């Protein structure tokens, strides 16, 4: 992970960790999908995604079904062989 701030997932607020886990379990989602799955407010999800993007824990892509939205997912290099997130990223 290319980091400029030296932060890791374990250093982030609980909301960012929850958003990461939602993406880990559900796969790529839009911000609206993350709000529905996590039951966090839209503002909290936006902040969590911003923090996760800063450390390279999520990637953002165009959601082709509705180009006004973005699709967020955990980059493939962070996914372990068993389908879960790489433990090195999730050290608590």
C-alpha cells in the first residue's frame, strides 16, 4: 500500500473499519449501497471512504449502471487467497 500519512487500517475510526468490512463481505458497492448495508449516515460513509482511499484500502471506479455514482471496492492486491482481506492490512 502506498501511504503518505503512515496510517494503517487499525489507525482509522470505527466507521472506516466498518465500511471496509462491508466492502469485504459484500464486494463492490456504491456509496448508497454502503449506507444501506452499514446503517451509517451518508456523511459518515463519505468520510470513511475518504479516509480509506487516503491509505489505499479502497479503490473508486465508475458505476456504469449510473455514471453519477462511483463503485467502491477493496483492491485485488489486498484480498487474501481465501477471499478475505489480507491480514497484514487489518492488523488491530
